């Protein structure tokens, strides 16, 4: 493969790599900027979602928030999403509050309206479809009536946001009941993420999808002649809350629904007193009242005195924070380490919505005493391991606090990948319900924590850097670095030694060509003179004189060649001097005392800025020109040598021509001089052309590209320079072995030629 072909392949390969990298970067940028998404809730995956408050979990192919917390949010998407259509199915799980979707959201923080964006949802209090703007405050437009709004029924929300206009429609699945609204705001939020949001109730979402939208989608969803709503009613969420009375559910209809005609127990038993009822001879029916602290995998209720588990309850759908009343027959906590009680198969009725209870901050040692069984607690521990039990949807965190070991269980769902990435020996703060049941402790730990969602875990500190594995990694990295430094140092020494060896070989070749062969010829002539003196006569004396003349010619020629070789070893091209003038001075010193005339043509006129030639290019051209001059003087017997240096904006051309013997380039063996010139030309990306004809002289021409200065040529100019240099190094490396073999063969041939000149004894 020729040099130009190799250069083309290198350029094509790097261009392809650059194109591939640019394509990947552009694809990632457009992928995040293009609003497109479809959830994987049905596959129990939601790692791309980020929760801000609430108790979120995946169940039955839907995302659930089991908390009555005000303003719990879960977000995904890109802040660069602009005009898009957001669709989702939503279901209210409580008898009050509202739930829906957030769009064009930014600056999200924990809190009721702690975000900047828009919210569209359905509300139970007044059976309406509502829309509002949140800017860490709340401005709501006039809600649209949605008759027959019920809990535990799926509703389909369809929202289109284009520019500063938003159209929304909600429809009951399997029914024609629907409502629409059209909203506009002058100074609107034009881009942002999407999210799920509920207020004062639990809710579920499924089939969440986003795709780009246009003006036609907005018009089609708004319907004919829509009423334009603005964020001006009421003025704040507090004003809306003050204008409505929120109902409780302690009414006769709900009592009959859950208890039938039997009147419920009116005496309320403190939860802490329930274990005393278990010790009696006869089971007694008790009624407790408290706040829901956990709904899955088991229902837990607590009051000011303690907590209790309600396995397999007869109850409506409940959320964290609901105030409930439960009636049942207590029993001992089975297989528990320590005392405890529970109300299996209890009848539960919902009294009213309530804010979720705050956890009680204790230590692991206090939790191990059993005094906080079924209570919502908060404690710290060091993570020792994470795994998922076979056949279970719960993720198990193994923790320790001092000498006390315990476990924490959490639904695997959307955060499984996050927990698997948690590093051992991280310090965590956890909030959950304490339990003593053996099915969770397995007799290994004294207690376990049942966590509600990923929001119940806070990472306080990562593992210490001096862990054995970390020290092993650092030691390995240092060892690899030392090996790399040693390798680079040895390679640098090899490169230096190779350069020295190559220069010594070149000098040896020069001395061999100029001195050894010449002295061999002198020795041959002297041997002939000695033989001629043995038979001295008039004819012999004439032959001796002739041989003496020949020997003198050989010595004189050897002296000239030695002088030329010494000139080749003198100081490099003088930096700061114009290339043509430097070559002219060099040629004058080489031919001094002879009959060869040096002529300079084509002087630089300044248009090509010859002063800006890189030193590397000028030095290589100087060596090429000097080698051409020496070869001309040595082999061509010229009468005139013509030097020419032409400067252009992007390249410089050097030419050395003579009117000597010339040679046939196709038949002539390429010596070390020609190969040296070609090597120097390749090192600077130049084109070397040698034209010659027997009896008509020789012309050596080198055309080298001129690169911009490093400070002005920019990234691509620097890249081209490095690429050209790398290709030259690669070619030199690949051709080095063949070149050395060829040089060795030439040396052997010359040695054989000298040996044939030696007389036999």
C-alpha cells in the first residue's frame, strides 16, 4: 500500500470515528430534549422516577402512593421537554383530596406546592377537574365540574401543553362521563419535567406516556369554542381550603357498610393495654383507634401509647395517615421474641384523613428491647449487605448499629437497582415500623424494620475510604501506574538508543562509502606499484608512474568525499535564517575551491510569510537540499547547481537541479542518501520528486505543506498536524525493518566489491 493510500485510510478511519462520536452526542442531546416516554410499571420497573415525599410502591402494574401527605410528588423526564402530550390513568384511593399529573416542572422540593410548573388533576371534595400554576405557591383556575367522581375508579387524564396554552380532558374508563378545560397564562413556564402528584389522599397511576405535540393536538383536545381559563380563582390554595368544609366518615352509612346492623364497640381501648386482654382466660372483643402507619405487607395502626398489627383486616382501602377504628379479638404475637399482641381479622372503619404520624427517634439497642413493637421509629445503622429473598418481592437490607444487628425490608419495585448499588458500610438513617415477628427476624436478629418506600432511607455517609477492598484497588492502581511509568521510561530509552544506533549506522555507511572503499582502491594501486617495481624497465616505470597518478587521484577524491561527509555532520540549519539563504551558504562551503557554480533562483518575496515556516519543516527541507547538493557534487560532476525556494500561503517548494551526468531512476539502486531524503520528506508530510536522465542532469524537488501557528490554527488544525505526524511515525516504524535489511544487503555487496580489488598473496 502506498503512502498516500495509508494516509487516506487513516484520515477516513479518524473521520468515521469523529462522525460516530458526534452522532452519539447528538443523539443523546436530542433524546433528552425530545419529549417521549412510556412507563414500565407493568414490568415492575421505575428506576427513572424520583420521589419527593410520599410512600411510593409498585403494585399490580401501577404506581401507588399510600400516604395522605399533602403534596407528595414523583418526577421523571427532562427539563428541556417543551411541547408535549401527557396521558395517564389515575385512581383515587381515599374519600377526599385530589390526584393528577404535573407538567413542565422545575425546582422541585419537599412541600405542598414546592415546585415551579402546572398541575392537572381530579378532586373529590367538589367532584371537579382542576388546573393550577405552582410557583412555590398556588394559583388555581376555575375548576370544571365532573359529575359522579368516585374513589377506586380509573380515570384517564389527557393533557396537551403547547406554548402558553394547556388543554386537558378527563374521562371515566368504560363510561362517557368526561370533562374538558382550556387554560392560558401569558408569562408561562415553557419547558420542564413530568410528574405524579396527590394531595391529602392516596392514589394510583398507570399507562403514563409522553409524546411530542403540536397546535393541532391542542385544538383537537380543547374541543369547539372552549372557555379560556386563567390562574385567577381562587387566589391561593388557603383561600380554597377556607371556602370548603372537609367531611369526616364517621357516619351511619359507613358503619352499616362495615358492621351491618350490629352496633360497634363504643369503649376505646388504648393499644398499649391490648396485651393485657390476651392474658385473660376468655378472649375479649376490643376496639382501638389510631393512625395508619403501614399498609403493606401488613396493616399497622398506632396511637399515643403504642402500635399493633392487624393481619387480614376487613377494611376499606387505607392510606398512611388515615384515622381508623378497629374492632377484633386480640391474640398473642406468634413466634415473637418478647411480648406482643395483634388483632387478626379485625373490622376497620375509616374515620377521617389525617397527616401521617412522625417517627419516634430511638437507638437500635432500645428497639431490641421489644418496647417499641409495631411503632413507627427512626434509627441509624451501618449497611452490611443487600439481597432479595427468593420468591419474595421484598428487598432485605442487613444492618448493624454497634453490636446490635437488625434487618430492614422494603418493596423491591422501582428502587431495586438503586439499593443494589448501595455500598456496604454506608451509614443510613431509616424510618419504618418495628416488628418482632420471627418471619422477618428469622431468629437471627432481635427486631426488623418494615419500610414504606425509598423515601424512608437517607444516606448519611458513604463507606470509609480505607476499607480493605478500597486499599486493594488503590494499591493495584499505584502498581499499574508504576508499571506504566517503567514501561514508558524503558520505551523512551529504547527510542533514544535506537536514534543513536541509527545515527551511528548512518555515519558508518558514510565512512564506508567515502573512506573504506577509497582506501581499498589506494591499496590496490600500491600493490600494483610494488609488483611493477619488481620488474623495473622502461615500460614498467611508465606503468608505475601511471599507477602513482591514479593513487593520487584516489587520495584526492577520498579527501574531497571526507570533507563532504564532515560538512554533513556540522551544525543543523541555523534557526532564524531564511531557508534559501542557508542552503546557498551551505552549497558555497561545499563547492569552495572547485569549479562548480551555485545559482539561486525564485527568492521568497514575502507573500508566503517565509518567516512563519515551522522549524521542523525548515530543518527537514534544509537536510534534503544539503543531501541533494552533496550527491550532485559527489556523483554528477556538475558545472552548475541551481537552488530554488518558492513560498506560497499553504506550502513551500524546494528544488535542487544540476547539469551533470544524470542517471536512470528505474535502473539505479536507491542508496542511503535517497532513502534518507525520502524519510525526512515523509516526516513532515512533504512530496519528494526526483527526475533525472542520463547526460541531462538531475532535479530534486520537495513540496511541503505549511501549517498554521499552534495558537491560530485551532482544534482541527492541531488534529491534522498530530494525525500527519502519527502517520509518518507509523510508516517509519513499519518500514524500518525492511529498510535495515536492505541497507545490510547493500553493505554486504560493497564489501564483496572491495574484496575483489584486493590482490591475492
